[in-house]
C-alpha cells in the first residue's frame, strides 16, 4: 500500500494538471504511479475490446493452488481462474477464450491500469486506498479471507504477540505487509519484516528457517502448511486473525459498463447456488422455471442482455461454463479439492455465511 499525506479538497483541474497531481500523490510508488498516467477507460471500451479481440485477458497469480495455478497438463485451475472463464462465457459464449496473465502482487495494478489485462483476479483485497488512490473498482467479494501466521511446529510463539522481535516473512506489495506493521505498531512492539518479492519465495523462506513465521491470508497459509516438504504436521497456524481480507475481481475505474457486467456475473453465480441451479441442470431449470427473475436472467427478457452489451443468455452461459458459486468453491477449495477448506464466511447467507446476491430483476 502506498503511503500518502492528506490534504484539503482542491478545485477541478485539467487532465495534464491532474496527472501531475497523481505523480505527486503517489511519489515513491514506482510503476503504479506511472500506470495512473493512463487515461480512464471510456464507457464500454473494455467490453468492446474483449469482443473485438475475441479473448478476455485475465490477470492471475503466478501459481496459488485453489485460486489460480497450472495443473500437470498446463491448464489454469482454481476459483479465480474459473471466474475468468465465467466472464468469458458471458461475453463471448466460450469459457476457453481466456488469456491468463500470471502476475506478481507488485505488478498486478500496473498491469490493470496500463490495459495489459481486462480483469484482475489475483487474491486481491478490496480496500479504500486502492479504490480512492489507484482509481480501480472492486466488483464484489469472491472470497472472504483473513490474515494470520504460520510457524514451525515447536515454535515458542503460541500467539501473534509472541513474535515480537522476530523475523516474519511477508510478500511484497500486499495488504499483508501493511497489516503486519500496523498490528505490532498498535501494540508498541517491533518485528523484523522479511519482505520477499513473491508468495512462493516467502513460503520457501519459512521452510528454510529464514524467519520465525510467515504472515499471509489464511487460505495461503493452509496451502503452505499442506505442501510443506516435511508434511503438514511440521507447521502450525496461530489462532490470531489480524485483518479482514475480502478478495474480489478488479476493473479499471471509468468503464461502468464493464464494471456492471463483471459484478453481475459474480451475483449470478451466487444467486444460482441459492436456487439450486447447477452446471448439470441449468438447461432443465431454465426450460421449466416459472421464476420471473430467473427467466429474465436466462434471456427471456432481451432488454437485460442488450443493456449489458452481451448475448441474452449470458447468465446461463456463465453457469454452464463453471457451475454456481458453491460448485466452484467445492471443486477448487472445498471437499472436492486437496485443500478441503471449510466454507465458513464463504457460505450462503442462508447457511450462516456472507454470500448474498441482489435480486435478479
């Protein structure tokens, strides 16, 4: 996260002056400051570009199991990868028309802002500064996470406070880096952050004993523990949770058409789980349903697809491609995966979770 000073409201200024102000505001942010010099997208520009190109360019991780990683055959799999395919299916009618662009945490926003990618799906936390300063928009929450600590089994640290004075590995360019500093500063304690350029290298540093703990999103810690060379029994996750990490799809600000479409693809995936529409029964449910909202989403009301700039059956295409949200979760992170993560907050609101979609009407 870039650190900036606050100031009084300023009058409207021209494009050249605005970009100059952006440079000053983000001084020290390197590539991100440069990326902000790119003009905001015009309404519909991204959607039209995807259609013209016949391919969605989706920014993902360099390899985070369960979210976006290549399997043995070279195919991208994971929750984030599946969401990219759902958007491609909604726009182009084909979930395979995706170019997956692997990115480090530190290069993900420049890639989005300079239009190297159309959509960012890379375990990215929705924060105020990212929307206000970087001028991006989060279309919703795809996964609710939190930040914690992973330590070797037998460590003297039984809680986060016990890590005071110790070296803690953390990935560069993430909210985890700032959260780590804030957590210990608020408690009048110091730690020795070992800031590492990528998630995989930070995990390796913990395995190698270069730090007393690794801090990251809980999902990443669970993966690191499961994949430890000596086995999961060699590491423990401390009980403390030091932040909320709502992860979601990100788009450039200024293209409301694209933002609206991406947001409603996410809502459709959640809503169809609630009504029991699955990948294997989507055709039958659309044919037999008497639910007016579902009829509209399935293309019975052509005004919706036209207004969004996509085919009338865009929602059906998305669900047919990847299934509903619950199917995506279980396949990539839950019972059908090696990780077997409990859904918890990522369950439907009717089952004690936070997943909730606005009405499809």
